């Protein structure tokens, strides 16, 4: 290895730092005016961390020619931080393409759910699938996400609804954390639906008394590595009391609270999350004004999912009101059998068009703020010295093309890099 510096990205037309002063998140005006350098180069060390960023001529003088193992000429191109997908359900068996046809014919999410479809269908298929089968399909999905620029992704369990299948899913996620190049934040979502034959209270009892002690032991022995706890807080699923018990139980064993709230009905989930010190709440299509104010005060991130509202024809989350009130707004793809989207560039585009976000706000929401929602914005989500060397290099004169060219991201993404290692290169 030639010294301690592995990779030089040189002469970029634009380098989108996102943050330049160590901010852990961006809100209000700061999210509308991102830090961008013109004519800049970047150096990544052998440890995968960013060592230097600056004007190309300054970097050239600072480092000798033989310092680098690899150089990428970024002339005429833009470098952005690796994208962060703050909400996915990517471990499952059983396609639900037939349900898409039902939805197009007018069936609602809860119509399908109550007819034994939806989550219940996926649960049955996932329970039957082997660990190897689940890992193979999960790996393919992660590769699709990486090719679309995602370098850090939140991955949930939640298609088991009983301990053994939930643990099978978490072992699959743990294997991916060990073997794959993409960063993964693992979420236990055993309270994704109430299992058949149980009430919400009985399911919550099982999770608090059986699942969480087992998770704590397996986390401690490093067999699995779970970061977050999630509950689907919704009318007809987990009510506010059951949600509170499960989230508090997770918090008590050291998990970050990051849950589904106020999606189909106003549940006061945002108020509950703010009270419990939640790191993030997802969906929020039906959040109250009081909930928005509480989240802003508590610095609880709102993980908005424009694909879900689009595909289910729901009202869009009130992103503008959240942004104007100083909520930390993040984005996720909500990849799952019900909302099949791998692409954060498409999510950002939908956020701009359907939720009235600006392009800088959308990029901040898919980088630094999404990393904040996962408790990782000290290491991910912006291009600053000391942070992880995760990048997307696009063959465009301006970074906005990544959002502007709807569905065209595969044509303009030349490289995706994680920890200073090229994990995708356009042929």
C-alpha cells in the first residue's frame, strides 16, 4: 500500500459537502443552502475515512503523486455524499405484485390487510423461507440500492411476528453487516402487526417479556447487532398504550426508538415519540400540529416516505409545515413488498414534486438528516474530514441532475464508493 492514502478523487466540477461545520442535522434555512465546493479534490485514507478536501491545486501540492493507490478523474463531474435510506423492510419472501393490481382497482391498504393479504401474506412466506433464501434475496436488493447511490440503509425485521422468525431475519441482517460493503442500521420490528390469534396487549406482553430479553442477550454476545426498535402504531394494529410499553422496553435495553406513527389515522404517535425521546418517527401522513411542534422541540427526526403516499394514494405528509417549524426532516424509500422502490434519487424527486421540498432540502433529508435519524450523523451523511468516505460520483455538470433526471440515475451515476472502496462502477 502506498502510504496511508488510498484514494484520490480529483478535479470535481462540484463537491457537495452538505455540511461544513460538523452539524449533526440541518433545519430551516441551513437545509436550503448546502455547502458546495467548485473545482475540488478529496483524499480518503487506508482506514476508509476522509483525510482532506479542498481546491484541486491545494490538494495536488499537499500530497505527492505516489501517495495514492487509486485515483479517479472527476473532471466535469459532481461528488455527493453516499445516500442514506432511513426506512426499509428488505428481508422477506413472497412477492405481492398481485396486490398492486388490487390496489389499482381501488382496494385500500387495510382492505387487503383484513383479507389476509399485506403483511400477513409476507409473514407466512417469510416464516417458510430458509435463512439462506432470505439472505440471497436480501443481498440482491441491497445491491440494487447501492447501484442507485445508497451507502447506508436502515433494515427492519418484522415479517416474523414470532420470536424464531424475527431472530432469523435479524441473523440475516447481521450476516449482511459482516459480509457486504453497504452500511446497515438494524431495526427490530417485531411489533409490525398483531399476530393471528392474539390481541395487541398479548402481542405486546410477548415482545416485552420474551423477545426483548432474548434480543438483549444476543446483542450482548454479538450474535446480532440491533440498533433500533420499531412499532406499527396504528388503529387496528398497536394502540398508543401497547406502543408505549414496547418502545420503552426497547429503550430500556439500549435501543434507539424509531417507529411507524400517524400513517393512516391520527394517533398522537408524534407526541408519544417526542415524550419518550424517540430518535425518529416514520410516515406521519396524519400527524397533528401539536405533534409537529413536539417533534421540533424534541429534535426527533421525521422520516418521510413519499413512495408510500404515492403508491397507496394517501395524502402526502405535510413536509413544508414540518420544515417551516424546524423539524429535522429525513427521507426513506420504505422499500417493502407494498412499496417496491430501491432508489433514493427517485424518492428525492417525489419529495420535491409531491411534498414541495426544494432540491437542497431533499438532499439534506437523504444524507445528513437520514443519518441523524439512525444515530449515525457523526460519521455519515456529509463530506467532512474524519467522516466515512462514502460517495456518489455523477457524470453531470450540476449535482441537481441526480434529482432532476427522474428514473435516469443509472445513466449518470458513474461510481458509488463506501469506506473509500469502489462498490459500483458504471461500465
